[in-house]
C-alpha cells in the first residue's frame, strides 16, 4: 500500500523544479507526482494527478502564485507550501499567501541555488509533511 504524500511542484525555474524534486523524493514518505512551470499547466495537472500538497512559487509567467492561490482556495482548497525568493524580502506577499490559506513558506535562495536549497532540504521535507496534515478550508 502506498501512503506517500503526493506533491506537485509549481515553479518557472527548471533548476528549482529539479532540485526540489530530488529533495522531496529523497524522503521515503514523499513522492513528487509532477512539476509545472506555470499555474495554467498546474491547473490541468492538479485535475489529472490529484496531489496532496503543492509547492508554489510567487513570481511566474502567465499568472502569479498569489492569484493562483486565491483561485485554488476558492475552487479546490488544498495544502500549499510557498517556495519563493520573494517571501523573505517581501513579507507582505508572504502574509497575503498565508491569509489566503498557504500552510507555510520557504524563502528560496537567490545565489548558488542548488547548494543552498539542499541546505534547506530537511526543512522543506518537514514543511511538506506538516502541510499534508493541514485542514484546509475553502476561501469565501
């Protein structure tokens, strides 16, 4: 029986998608079921893959992460961990994401992404596990 936490990664950076996939798949409890480079692709993948948790970037082409999060929480509430370079420098965006229903956030490093993101590996895995247990309510 497979009770792994199914994760969909949404980020416009191929490198970030690759590194996050490696980090999350290194946990025996987590399986990355897909990655999407923007929210419009992610929307179709959510319907198809039915993930348990999303990781979501804020700055993306075609639709930003906050707009996507607002729509998601209204139409199909689910646990989301924001992973974005904006979160630290722009606390307002982080607070908005949390108000809209994001479970947690991780600040994405801006330099030496691959090595620095791996320093956060345990933290990222822990936050995804916690998010999977969250009781998410529909945004009114």
